[in-house]
C-alpha cells in the first residue's frame, strides 16, 4: 500500500466536484487501500476523501475508532455516498489535512443516515451520530468541492445550543 | 519587521474598517490577529500589525482617516516574538436576566482555578424592562473541563443565570 500525497488549500483541484464511481474492480480496491493507508498516516487519521489525493471520484473513507473505540462503525468505505436523512445540529471545531494549521467552528447534523456502496459495489446503509457523523459529513463535503472553510460560523453561534444546557 | 498593537475607537459609521485598513496597507503594514466590533454606539478595532518603517510613519498614514472619521487611535509597540500560549480547551456560555455582578462572579470563579481567559464576548440586549445578558468565554483550563464545571455551575443558583460548560476540541479530519 502507498501513502498518497495530500492536496492543500488553495489548490483549485480541491474545489472540483467529484464523479460517481461506476466500475468496481481491482484497481478501485487498490486505490481504496492506498486511500485508507493515507488516512491512517495523516494527523487526524479518522477520515479522508478521494479528491484530497487528486482523485475526483465519490469515495470517502472514515474510521473514528482512534477517537471512539468500539463505539462506532469502525472502517467505513463509502462509495457514491448519499445523505438520506439527518437530524439535530451541533457546533464543533474542525480542522482538515488539506487546510494545515487552521481550525474553525462548523455546524453539522448530529445524526445522519448515509447510503453508499462498498468496494464490491454492494449497497450499504449506516446510521452515524456525533463525532462519527461529523467526520462523514466533513469528508462528503470534499466530494462536492467544499471545505470546512466554506461552512465556518461565529463563536456566537454557540449561544443557540440551548438544548445542550443540561440542568 | 516590527509589531505593534493598534487600537481604534470611533462613533460607529460605515467605512471605518475600510479607511483604517487601507491606510495601513499604503503604509506597508500587514494585519495579524484582529478584533473589530461594535460596542455600544462605538466601533472598536484592536489588532496586531507588522510594520516596516517606524510607528510615526504608520501614524501619519492613519491621519486622514482619524480626521475624517473622528477616530481615536493608539499604537503600542510590542515584542515581535509571540509568547507561547495554551490553546483554549473550554468554552463557558452564560445568559440570563441582566444584573450587576454576573461577569465578576463567573470570571472570579474561573480565576480561582487558574483558568486563562483567551476570549470573552458579551452582549446586553432585550428590552429596557427585561434586560438580557449573554456572554461566551473561551479559555484554557489547566485542570480540565470538570474543574470548570465544578467552579461555575453553582453560579446558576447564586446568580440566577444559565451557565454551560463545553469542551473545545478541534477534530482534524
């Protein structure tokens, strides 16, 4: 497996919309292996999207076990992912391998349902929440040419998280 | 390259930021960390600038903006080497019916546990008869978020305000 090099902002290739994957062959599986290796080698190591390594196909890999242990889906390979449903909103601070040394607040859905295909082209469905849901949404944004920089919100946005004020 | 802290205050009106930053640009200054916001009826700017020549030259460049917009400006030279500071790890949010003592009470409790305030924003709003006070504090809690909860959550009762304590974790994806 190979660790691929990561495009960094302001590289315009990060803003390209990725194409759907139509061929599920050994070459795809080899690429997904390399992409996964690249993710684990990165500073966050919990998620990556194909456009970040200059491959403009709708492929996302997420594995938040380093953060959540077994309380998550483990390694998820999401090919042609679609957000089927979402619920709730939360502010969280995000950084990105493609935007070194900068972090900012972003609003994401708290719970999501994602439909995708796996490396064999089989249909899969995942329900994610919290940190895992945030990682999936962050990576899926790359497929449409969005970075978290496109979604930054002010600190003051936190004021509206009233339901999180537990008594 | 030298650094200074520039403070600008003036009655709020459109064009203050543009006039000040344009003047700085023409004086070969570049802007670093900045806070620019309206406070009451005034617009305030505090920013770190890198300047090439001397501060007198910067002041001279700002002069037309100072005159035309009736601004008060202050320049303090600062050490170019930023002190290594701890990144904020905790956010404290407070809101409730406005009354004297909220800030003193919350920040006093934070100071007692060695909490270093990095950023505090607050706003008085609501009607005259029902004033509302909201405040967001970000800072570094050396003993972690639980110490902050223990210190400030009792103030809900004492001050009659809502207090929230949240971790600030930057997740790198």
